[in-house]
């Protein structure tokens, strides 16, 4: 079980993003075809020292018990870059915490790369169990399935950005990054009159140059269910059991696979029975009183 950001390494402020070589991940691309992409970054937090990969950059990261540093607002977009719509500071106070008990354990289920084949089933089981979750959607899939995006928003799910076409943002120019962001915002505005307030970079790949440009809090995860790899509900459930989720975890799934939907249909009632409140990432960070800032990276709460 790989943990994106180890919650045991309190105080770690350095994030090393190493795109692992040789591993390939097939993702459902926009346009119906399967595209093969490099597997997401193997990320390690380090208590000190320098990132041990020449392609990696130091980014600001918030982990449990560590207050995020200030000064990384997303206002550093160069004049020649396309402006994004989310230029204002992140507003924790506007997050709806109705029905959430901050004293009780909570987890944030997150779904990347959709909307897609599993989205409808996942939404159904979440709704049936009074659960909320966060969907980091690709702008190109929002354009493909605008009705699904609207359904998620209308059901009170958090719909956030995962870029437009799933590139590694750290390989793009500032102008190209801004375009990925603004095209996704436009797609969500069109589909559901919705403005995302958080972003998960594809592959979890982020560096200082990109994070300083983004007018969003950057959300990674600390539990990876490996659903993109196994494509098997039993294996996904086994990964979750091995990870033994606890209060404040952000758990990574993908809603483009029916196997993930099948696993979620089993897991959501289990989490409920275990006493977890299933909330959005925005709700979890707000409920735990974390001072959320644009341009800062969060892996858990
Ligand atoms: Ni992705």
C-alpha cells in the first residue's frame, strides 16, 4: 500500500515527485479511445534534505499537525498567461458543514478522471448512505458527460478540477497550464454553472512553478486503492482493508472503472458502519479548522 503522503512523517515539508519509469497506466481518454500514460508520480515526503530527483521540485505541503505556510497565493500568473476564473483567496468559511460533527471521525473519498463509466453507480451508493465525496474531473470528460457533472453538483458532491486533458502539468509552459485550468472551468460552468475551488494535478505531479501559478488548494491523497491498476473490486477492497483508513484520510479512487464502482458499493456501507462520516475534501479541511490556502498541497487533514 503506497501512501502518497505519509501521515507518520509529521513536519515534512518537502515533496519529491518522481515519475516512475517503465510503469504504464491505461486511462480512459476523452474521445472514447484508451490512452496509455505514464503511471502517477511516486511521491515521498522527506523530513529534510533536497529532493532526490533532478526533475523534482520543492513544493509547499501541508500534513497533519503542520500549519501551512503563507505566501503561496495563486497570484503569480505571468501577464502573458491566460487568466483563470479562480483568482480570489480560498474561502474556508463558505464551505457547508451541515450535518457534520467535527468531533467524530471522517474520511474523504475522492474520484479522479471522470465523469465516466462508474460515476452514476458511485453517486447512487453515496446518496443512499448519506455520504458526500469529491470528484476531480477532467474538463474533456465534463464536456462529454455534462449531465453527470450536473447530477454530482446537484447532489451536493464536490466537483473539482483534474485539468482538461490529464497532462503532467510540470512539463507544460505557464500558458499551457493556464489553458488546462481555464478550459476545465469553462466546461464546468457550461455543464453545471459550477466553479471548482480545488485541484488535483494529474499523476499527483506538482512543483513550485506550477503550484505558485494555481489559484487553488492542491489536493493529493494519503491512501491509494490502486484501483487503476487492479481493476478488480476484491483487490480494491483488500487494499482499503490493508490501509486501515483513519480519521482525516483522503482516499484515491477513479470513477471511470466499473470495478471501482463495485468496490465502492461494498465499501461505503462498511465505512458508515465503522462510524466514519464520508465528507468532501473541502468539508474535511474546514471541519478540522485547517487554514486552507491556494497553492498549498494537502494530503490529509
Ligand atoms: Ni488522473
